[in-house]
C-alpha cells in the first residue's frame, strides 16, 4: 500500500520511529483508530436506540414483510 502524508508529519514519523518498527507502528495506529471508530459507532447506536422517535420508526419497519400484497403474475 502507498499513502501520502503531510511532509511535517512524515518528518516526525521518520525521526521518531526506527525503520524496522515503522510497519508495526502504522499497523498499530490504524488498528487503534479503527477501534475508536467502532466504539464511537456503537455508542451512537446505543444513544439512537434510546430515542423514542427512533424506536417508533423501528417498530414501523418491523411491520414490513418480504411478501408482496399483490404479487405480479
């Protein structure tokens, strides 16, 4: 994979992280950020699920079936 990063960030990265550790560092940083996003998404879903308007809409959708009232022939 190839990524572009702002030059000041690239300079800091190259100065602070030994070349033998760079792939692991990037992998760990990506994993951490993705985990943060997952946690934020879960929290947003939990908040939405407490909203009475959202609960009402979900109940309306639950009433929708896959069957068509008048299937085409």
